[in-house]
């Protein structure tokens, strides 16, 4: 790395001025996981890079996932072996080299209960076994991801205490990768790109793209100017069509619920319940940090204009609860849902196929306008998507780049030793956990930012001093996930707003 990974308001201002004056090798549009990945790939190859994002890092789809780094079990079930193989390889790289501090093994339990048909049990067990073969092909050690195995009903109930045990005939237990948070991964990738010299500019909107740059607007001042570049990559996901009329996206909405973990007996494994009549689609109840469980997900067509933030619908919430409750001893009520969120998958239009059947393979192609569009894909395979997009841009503009390095490049905060993180701060910040506390300037840095919210004052300050947060919303909704539960957000909003303002003033 050739520079600091710290993203600050002051750095943004300085790099904004430079970006209006010079010409860079690559301009990246979009600050989600794909755009951040493209910026890192290109910067680590020695290219000069500017990334612009109309809102904030991880503002769109990238923060609304199931927070899994998965090996593609669903794709095996539908016969898409290539996507499953790519997912397993990228999961291996993330868990063993790139971001082991942000991803932990997650036990996944498929119960053999009356709600799960014999066909679903057999195909689920076979799918887990095939997924383990892909794990072995990717060379992921069993110490990282244990092999699947059959367990007793008693063991299953110990892992998921809320499980319906009447006529439960055991379960199959497998393992996959789970992010401590998807938005944290985006920020870590963007900061690593910044450490390699990339300029990460949030609140800068692309108005029009060309093969040699873009007309942009600084959302904070309203100033308009051009950024000149030898090549341009459009990595705006579901919004890609707003910058290229030739693109036909077909977004699908994935809705998740947020529950208190106590409502499910504080499970230590993810409960996997097949959709009624399906062998390839599931509802997951996924244990999270902050004492939550996330339940998801749906796959519904979302036609029409793309909203800034997608909203869950009551029918989707009802479907998730009904499917989950079919495997529980005591049903979860609607009033026990603490929060809900939805993300839009950036699927490339494949004609009349249902969105659930559209391939999750990505596409990196040169547009008629002479810039590169990177489309489709999923969070787990962001690194490969970025590599393909940069390869296209390098070939298109004959850029002086070395070969891709990101398969072995650790993200900022990655732990040097293979030991597992020991504390909550370790899981969120890895090797930076001690630094976060040691450099805190705020009063009472280890105190919670609000009663009942397991986020410290030091973390809020760090979001501003190092992670590019410019507003309280950036902290509440993306650097932390306090905002996923409205009650928590309401309690934390005033103290977060004050601390963000104080930190920005102290940093100016």
C-alpha cells in the first residue's frame, strides 16, 4: 500500500479539487461492493483511479443482503455449477486471505420436520454434500468450514431452541460464511483502494458518461465539472440503465425481517426452511451481532422506476413469517418484527423468465458509448466481477496495468495471524480494534452511544475520522446498522448526530 486508508471529509475535499484538474487512468461510477472492488483492483495494479458515488458507500443494494458469503448451494440445485464453483472459490479467498476478520463460519441447519418434504430433505442433504465437494475443490480447510453431517433432533433443538421438535427426525448441519456486516465489507474494500491511491468521492453524482470521463455534480455544493479519464466503468447496479440507455435491467426485490434473537431462543445456527414446493429456494433465519436474527429472503420482480431505497411489502413480510413459522414451536407474530429491509438485485433482463430463475452470473461488456458496464453478479463474487471489469477497461484503453493482485490482497484490518477474533470490536474492525480505542478523542469512548445499543462512542467517531462518514445517517444506516431497528435508531439519533458534528468540527 502506498498511502493512508483513512477516508475523511478533508481528504474528500482535497481529492475532489485534484479530480477536477487532472486526468486519471480509470473513473469508476458507483460506491457499492462492485464499484469499490473495481477501484481496489485497478489501484492495486498501479492505475490512477477516481471512484464517485452519488450518495454514500454501500448506499444501495450492497447493504441490504443476507450478509452471507456463500458457496452457491442454490445454484447447484438449479444446475448452475459454474456460478456455484465461482462462489466457492471467492468464498475461500475471502475467508482465508482477503477478509477473515469480517467473515465467520456459520452453521446452517436444515430440519427434517413435517414442514420439509422428503424430496426437500434428500435434495438438501445431497446439495450440502455437493457444496462440500466444491469447498474441497476450492481448498477451503475444514477448520474454516466443517463438513456437513447428520445430527439428532436433540442436537438440532440445542442449536435452534425455537425449533418445532414434534415429529422432528433429526437434521443436516452444514456450514457457510457469514459477514459481520455487508456494508462494513464495502467500506473496507474502499479504504483499501484508498490506501493504494484511489480517490473515493462520495456525494458526487454522474450526470452523463463518456468513453473519456463524465460530467458530474458535487451534491454538497451543487458545483458541476468534468472528470477526465482514459477509461470509465459503470458499476451502478440497478441504476446502470440511467447512465446507458442500451441497458435493460430487471431488478428483483429481496426482503428481510429483523427479529430479536431471544424470540428464537438465541440460536447459534441458521435455520434453513425450504420455500413450499421448492428445492432451490429457502427462507433463512440468520443469527447476527447486536442480538438480532435476520430472516430472508424473497425474490419478487420489482418493475418500474428504481427507488432510492426499496421498501418491503406486507405480503412479503407475511410470506417470510409463514414459511419460518412452519418450522417453529411457537409462531413469530407480526408485532415481534423489529425491522424490515429490502434490496434490489441488479439482474440483467433475460426475457420472460421469473426473476428467481435469472442467472446470477455477471457481465462485463463495453457499451456503445465506449465505457465498460459491469452488471449482475452477487456480493460473494464481487472480486471476480471487478477483475473482469478492469481487464476490459485495460484492454479497451491500453492502460499500463500489472496483472490482477486482489486474490491475495488482504483488506484493511485483516488479522496477520490465523487466530479468530476474540471480541465484538475484533469482529467489526479486526487489527484496527485497538487503534480505534487508542486514538479516540471523544469523551467516554467505550460507552454505548445509547442505552441498549451495542455500538460505542469510539466507533461513531472512527466512522467519521477514518471511514468517510459525513452525516449521522451514514453512521446509523451504513457504518453501523443501528438503523435496521427503528426503536434503536430513535434512541441513538441525537447522540450520534452530536458526536458526528463534534468530530467533523474537530477535524476541520
